[in-house]
């Protein structure tokens, strides 16, 4: 949806430049925007956009694997009428990580971090780095971004240099330009390092070798959670009335994540609409990223929820996140009995199973 908006803005600015307002004050007001358009700011900064896109890819993989993700330097946008979150990223010589994966014993993610090479032979500043939180000075993953034609030989030298001067288990040099072909891992030495170069690394072309190596780092370097002592399910109402509702802040949601060792429990989360099904990526991300609202559709079926709950062991703890509409539908169905309420949480019986119903409120009515 963003691309059409950018195109509309660009076209309106170009039209204004071709047919300017005759008013001198209007021309003076519009001239900077016209010049910015003609200077192609998005093209001018394409290298930085590519680096940010590359930074985001391992974070998306971590979320897909069920790891908790905490963005450092993120804050709500402070512009009136604009909802969302801004992420303040360094452009050079970063002093702190930009994200933490897997909590305090997980991985630190760095962007534009400079460190000294061994033996005082200079410095290195790859675009993306991961280190263990317990040993923040030792890299486990290094990714360097390039945007050059016919750069394979130079990329290999850069990759080998990073591999030689770090303890990183995986080193990639990814080049936006070049043929859209899978990168070849051309060095896998006795040190256990994997070093590679990929040409044509861009949206829609994230190569299997790269994806597999990042997944291996995440799974091997972040402690696995212990098994849940008590079976738990978090059921999230994703019907139409829940659109634009945020749930990350809810105490019951926070407690659920704590009990599943900060997020390693996607198999224990369900989406409730006309059926009860596995959650999609967006709903999963809404659990862990502040300010990310749900995307609702359809209507929620009380009978489908009751059928799902009835198939669970009696000892299972079930938390249902819904809104006033969902609660009203459950009550109207006659399936919800023996209610007791405490603030925004209702304890009730559904299909002879105890459920905790948490009311999520739209931003305009949240207390």
C-alpha cells in the first residue's frame, strides 16, 4: 500500500514543478520540495534503505521462529494524527545494539558497529552483526551490504577479511546488483566458519543458503525453553471488530509470554474468527511488538471456540483475548456460564473448561 502513496506524492510534486503556481510565495514554499523530487532522494539513499532492509531480514526470521524481539531505540511517533512507531538507527559507529532477540540470554543485533581489528591493524564496521548477550564483543554473524556491478572478487576479499578478524561463525557479503542466482558458499574451513557472497540479494530473492545459515545461528545460540508445566493456550479474537486493537500491553498477554519463556510458544497461540486456527505472522508479531495492531476480518463463531476448547485436556489454561462484541456474542450463544469478573478479566466456564476472557479495548476507549 505504501508504493502507490509514494507514487502519488512524487507525481503531484512533478506536476507542480511543471505547472508552478504563479504566486511568488507559493513558489518559494514549494521550491525545496520540487528540488528534493528532482534530486531523487529515495534513489540517492538507496544504499541505506538496502542496509536497513537487510537488517530487518534476520529479525523477521527470529519472529517466525517464535523468539521474543525487543527493538532498541523504538518510540511512538509523536506527530498528531499519525499512529505508529519510529525506530532510531545509527548511521555509523553504533555504541549500542538496535535489537535483542531471545531476551537477556539471547543475541544482540548491531547496525553499523565499528570495532578494532586484532593486532591494531585498523577497524572493521560491517553493516549487520549479531553477538551473544553474554559475550557482546564476539560476533556470531556478520553481514556486509554492497550495491556494485561485477564485485564478486572484491566481495570475496571483504568476506575473508571479516572472517579472519572475527570469531563470527557465519559471514556474508550480499550485493544488491548482479544476477539473481543463489549465492555459492565457497569457503567452509576447519575453524567452523561459513563464508559466502551473494549477488542479486534483494526483496523477493532471499537465498536459501543465507536463510538457512541465519536460522541455524538463531536456533543454536539462543537457549531453548523448558517444557511448560501446565498446558496453556492463548486464543486471540481476530474478527472484524478487533481491527486496529493492540494487545501487547495486556497483563494477561504479558503473563502468557513469561510462562512460555518470552515467546517460544507459537504452537500454543490460536486465532479465532469463523474457525479457530493457527495464528498468522502479523498476529504473532502483534503479541511482541509495541503498537502493532491486529488485522481483523469476518465474525467470531462462539460454537467454533467451544469446540476447540472442549478438545483440550481438562488441566489446560485457556486465555481468550476479545472485545465487548466478542463477549456479547459468547453470552448470547448460551455457551458461556458461571461467570465472575475482575476488572477487564472474566473467569467463566466454556464447554466445561475454565477460560479467562480478557477484554481488549480500542485505543479511543482504553483507560
